[in-house]
């Protein structure tokens, strides 16, 4: 096996645009093209174009596809209407989170599960193993798709100029097949930025055509190409969790404040049900730590792994931190002891290289777009 990073269908194009590339989960991905701040602000105010072809697409088909996904995942997938999508998670038997996912129902007996790049193989293996006894097939479709996202307030206007698909009728967390700039695509109204936007699943051979058409249509509206760096600050401001930071196998969805994705009311057993029922009870009566937002009073930027402190004692840990272009201050997401997790809690800070830097505890998200 070679350890060379995997390249997306748009690799040559990113390099021609002068992108700074980085290894991400075994893929060579654009980190930024110009200024992270400019890319971030373009998504908040106009539009940004992302290559997300590193995401892991897994197709589940067959008469018992819904039953398999209901057993394998914590969500009520059988209840998702055709053409709609659902945010959910796959957990271990002990309730620990293996990954957070989006599941698209493409047809009566066809679903597409989209996993994080770093967990795609783990999710594929788990679904394949859990499929035993179900009349359903699990297929690795990572090489079958390129994924291009257009995010930001101008995204629907830009996309409308390239498709006759009914974008106005396309709800958030819905997907429909259509043609964009002559390219067949699954057009999904999903994203990871806190803005309105679309994710376009296409065959890799069409990726460059689509990227160029979107660039041409979008440039007058202020669209710019965007890398993974601003994707991280955008999702941070929107309070969206990142696997490996806010979500890990040592945490249940209830620890992460995302217990709502676990659907105990669905019929039958599912992997992790017993452990998650216990976790739900613990979270309701005696939560160990809560996921909160922290806003800096000063200028120093917190980073994952730094201790949250009050009065000299450690009361939590930062899971993500970055300067926020939108708020103009450093922000962090952190797990904090329940006693100090209420918004406005006094005396909370982050230990940044030995100095207690004062932070304000706030409810997530930091940023909500104006509807």
C-alpha cells in the first residue's frame, strides 16, 4: 500500500489557483487559496466554493435498507421521506460515537450515507458488519462521487442561473436529482457553514466542468474558492461539532448535547440502545460536563486540549478554538463541568501557556444567520 495522499478530481485545478495544500485524513486538500479571513467573510456575506470530495459516500440498497440503517444508526431513518436528508450518528455498543453522518434517502430502497473523511472506512466496516441478516447491500461509493459545495447568501441565486431544478422548493436537509451546468448531480440543501447553501454530488469526471461553471456564474456575485481552514472557522461560529474534537468514541451523543439525534421511540433494537438509555438518564439527572461556547475577553487564541480553569482548578477542556472573523474575537468550544457551564458563569478562563485568560461562557451557536 502506498502512503501517497489521495487526490480529488479537482487537484490540478486547486494547484492552478495557487492553493496551499494540506494532508487531511489521507487526502491532499486545499487549506486556503488566498486569505482565510477573506474566504470566511465571502461565505458569510456572498458565497464560497468548496471541494469536499474527501467525504465518504456509502450507498445502502435493498428491501431492508431502512431496517438495516434503523438498527445500525441511532436515528429514525425509516421515517425519512424520499428526497429528504437526516443528520444522525453511528455509535458503538457502549454508546460512544463512531461518527456523525448525513443520510440521504434517494429512493424507496436506496440511501446514501455520507461519513467524515477520517471515519469513512470505520463507518463502511461497521455498516457492512451490521448488515448481516438484513436483505440489504452496503457499497463503498467514495470513488463514485466528487462533492462540490456552494455556501453563502448568494448561493441560491448563483445556482439558479445554472439549473432548472426547483431550488425554491428545495428545503433545508433535502436533496433532488437535477442538472447543473449540463452536469447530472444530486443537489442537496445542506452544509457546514451556518449559511444557506448547496452540496452537489457529481461523477468525478464532471467535477472540473461544474467547478468552472460555478466560478464563472458566481464571480460577479462575489463567490471565491474556499479551503478547509475557513470551513473550520465557519462551522465553529455556527456551533457545529467536528469529529475528533467535540465528538469521539469516549463520548455519547448525550455528552455532546446532541441527544436529540437518538430516537428511542423507533421500533426494535439498535446498536448502543441500552448504553444510550443509561446515558440519557445520566445526562438528565447528573451531567458530568456540558458543551458550551467561550468568547475571549482578550486576544489570545485558545486551542484544542487547553484546560478550562476557574479559581486555579481545572473545570473543563477546549475542543476547538480559533479567531472569529465575524465576531472579531477568539472563540472556543469546550466541555465544562456542569457547575460552571451556565451562560454568564463568572471567573471562567482558559489556561493558555500558563496564563489564565478570561473567557465568557455563552450558549452555542456563536453565530446565527438572519433568515
